[in-house]
């Protein structure tokens, strides 16, 4: 898969996970908090991938 496809999949999954996590733990949160959490989750996916690649 190319980088754009991987980013798209991670962004979609990160956004869905952020919506569920935010609505479950903090139902009063707005769209800014959801987007912030989604950006954090996608960023952490790339950080974890970098750590995994560095170990090999």
C-alpha cells in the first residue's frame, strides 16, 4: 500500500475511535476535542510504526 492509502485508513479509524472514546468517557465534549484526540491517535500510530521499524 502506498503512503496516502495508509494515512487515509489511519485517519478514518482514528476518527471513529476518537468519536467513540470521547462520547463514552466525556459525552459533553465538542468537535474540537474529538479532532484533537483523532490527530493524537493518528500521530501515535506513526510514532509506534517508527519504533517498530527501528527495532528491525
